[in-house]
């Protein structure tokens, strides 16, 4: 029986692909197991050794911040599309990200405690500052809605996500919590919303 050919070590040529695989794996593992999931699970999920993981991301915080930066980049792409609806698209995706990846919000809190130069909240605030005025002018949101209101609502959503015991209930509870903030557009889509009460 012929032996399987060994995979050649591509070394530095594989660096970009390894980094991408690690970030995708971290997103999945942290979403499933939380921010404190074992890092060897991330390496295993990415199909690389732990040495490769630590070469790219020396600490858990470095890895999580890289994934968080991808999330912020995605939000900036959404916010960059002009129009009165930009805020609504941005808000909807921010809520989805909070529900999908509460581990990364936990990371943001941890990051702010450890790194004074963390700029995730500054970048998010800038996106909201740019998209809210056109949304207010077009009547998409209440004219009194401020960036601070939106950030507070996002923190409220995070609180709902991390305190909900049954993951199947998260979307329902977030939707119910957001009803308390009628000045924000609906941000949760679920199957129940099409059924009569």
C-alpha cells in the first residue's frame, strides 16, 4: 500500500492562508465556546499547529482583537454605503454581530481594560456619527436619537445575550428588549415575527 504523500511545509508562503484560517477558526470556536475557549481548539479547527497560532497571535487578546478588527472593518464597509438607510443596515448588522459573537464584545471590554490604545469603540462611534444624521433627516429614526443612545442600546443587547441561559431564546429576548427603545429601527428578524400574537 503506497504511503500518502506528505504535505510539504510551505513555510512563509502559507502565512497569509494560515492567518485567515486561524481568524475563521477563532470566530467559530469563540462563538461556540466563548472568549476563554482553549487556544489549541482554535489551532486544531484551523488545521495548523499551536506554534503557527502563536507565531501569528502571541496572546489570546491578540487573536481576539484581530477578529474584532475584522468585525469593525465589516461595519465600516456597511457604513460607507451612502444613504439614509446606512444607519439601519449598520444597526442591524451590529445587533446580529452582538447576538452571534458575544465573545467578541467580552473581548472588547477586556481589551479596553488592558489596552488604552484600543480604537474599536472610537471607530464604531465615528460610523454612527456619520450615519445617524441622514437617517434622522429622512425620518428613518427618531430625530432625538443620539450615538450615545445607540451605544447604550447595544450594551443592553449584550447584557441580554450573555445572561440568557437558553440560546434558542436569545433572539426573542433581544427583540423584546429592543421594543423598550422605540426610537431605534427593528434589528431582529426571526420566524416568530410573521406569526400572529
